[in-house]
């Protein structure tokens, strides 16, 4: 077990034509002892490069990586006591499962052969792969290969596990099952784990904390619920949550009665003093609201309320997912602005219906349109 720290870690790749790519841009991150931290972000944001630097598979351009307060920047990968599990499993095809699992221990420790054999068998039993010990990887299903790859990492009893999209080659059902199993295993072993995925659902369901990267830069680190309810900026607000948050470009206007109104194409949204204070004198803003926070009801001739919290809309599409319906809305009379709401799966609303959309004030997020930072 170990605390792992990244201190202004930077990685610059130089292409053949001399062009520089900043893959990881001064990332600082404190991964606590025993924590399950998920590194999440879109393709190309620098997740794998970060993980590979921690593993020692990639050099660091600048900054420090520490394992229990010891700088390990120049420590060779095999001396780091870190085990990595890859998306491709990376099992040795000519070796049996038993040999695959024993190999790392034979290479990196002085343990006697019989002890290695015992550890391999105990780990195989724990992972439910003991009946497969004498098979070669080609004789295993994808799910079994994945389990062997995990078993091979676990048997080494490393200080840190690094996992790079380890479940992405599995079908949806097996992936969901392995997510739970992996979490349970990690809780049992209490080994610090850094898990990379581009899948925000995986991040939300698995991580003690999640670290969200975009363009090589760390956007936010927090518990899944913190990142969901208090996104630090527009990127996080948009990336976390499915369907994504609705955003409306608005400008601030002082109302006649001292209040503050956020004016948009459709919205003329009066905000509370709290929000008004948070906005200060900024004028270009983005108002965000999550689909599940929007409520809709059938229109009975009523139109928008004066405070702008209620606006008329037309339902364009309804997508049932079982427990909920995803409702696509065209706002206002000309339908230029759109929004997505999720409602209970039992509620009946059909495409073409006129509805009243309510955006409650306690559910709105306000961002600075220039910096994209959250203000409220
Ligand atoms: P994905 O989810 O697609 O695997 P990622 O978030 O893991 O993406 P990285 O693989 O870390 O992203 O890549 C980050 C950036 O660095 C990308 O722009 C990528 O093209 C670039 N990059 C990665 N490895 C190299 C390399 N060896 N040489 C040049 N550029 C590289």
C-alpha cells in the first residue's frame, strides 16, 4: 500500500517534424493510501500517458512522482513495486495461466519456488480461475483472460495497481459484473489503485474519487457526487452525467426591482440574491441545468411565468429507457433552443405535445462564459 503523489507532472512528446505535443500539462494529484482513484476524460486527454509515467514506462518531462514520499522519477519500472493491468491483457501466449501468474514474482522477487506456487494457487482460487491454471491464454474467453491479467497483478502484492481501461474488451454484461468484482477486490486488498477509463459511468460507479482530465489538464478531483453536483467548470458539468447537462448562453441584466435576470434567446431567468452575488459584475454567462432537474407538465394554455423559470415547449422525441423517459424539447414558440429532460418511465408524454418546462432555481448552475469556471 502506498500514497502516490504527482507534483506538477508534465509530459511533452516531440514529433519527427519537431512539433511538440503537451500530453500532460502540470498535473498535481495526491492519491491516498488504499484509495480507488479513477482517471477519466475523453480520448487523447493524457490518461494513459499519466498512468505510464506512474508505472515507469514513460519518462517525465518535468515535475515529480512520489511513492510514499520518495521521488521515483528515475526508478526503473520493475523496481517500483507497481503492477499494471492493460486493456489488451498482455498475457504471454506461450505460457500457461500458472506460468503467466508466476512470471512476475520470479522476475522481481527472491521468493522460493514453492512459495510462488502457493501464492499463485491462492490468488487463482480467490479470482475463481483455479480450474484454468494449466491452460494457455488462447484457450480462454476474453473474460477469463481479463481475470488472469488481474490475478497476475494481484499475486505480486504490489504497492499500487494501475489499470488502463481493463474492462473495455468485455461485453456490457460482463463489464458490469467485473466492475463490481473489481471494486470488492480492491476493498478487500486495500491496495491503492489508479484506474483509467474514458467512460464516465464507469468512473462514477467505481471511484472513491475521480480525477477528470481534458487536454492534458486536470479539471477537477473529487468524489463522484461532488463532481456531479458541484462541477468546477463547463467541461466537467458536460462530461459527467448522462444525458449531459443542458446549457444556455445568457447575459446578466439588472431588473427594475433590484433583482438580477439572466437573459437568453428563450430564458429571462430571475435569480436569487445568492446567485446574483456569485455572479458579481460578470455579464457573459452560461446557465446549466441537469435533465433530471427539469420538470415538465402538459400545457393547458398557460404560458411562461414572469420570473422565467417556466417556459412553453414542444416535445420533439421521447426515448424510453425503461426506468426513465428521455424527453427532447424545443423551447419557446419557434423551437430554436432545445433541451433534454428525463422523467419517470411511467409518465406518459408523447412527441408533438405542448408542455410547460419548469427549471427550478435550486437546480441551476451558473458558469462564467469567458473562463468556463463555475460561479454557482
Ligand atoms: P485514449 O483514451 O484514446 O487512450 P488517452 O487519454 O489515454 O487517450 P494518451 O494516450 O495519454 O491519451 O495521449 C495524450 C496525447 O499525447 C495525445 O494527443 C496523443 O496523440 C499524444 N501521444 C501519446 N503518446 C505519444 C507518443 N509516443 N508520441 C507522440 N504523441 C503521443
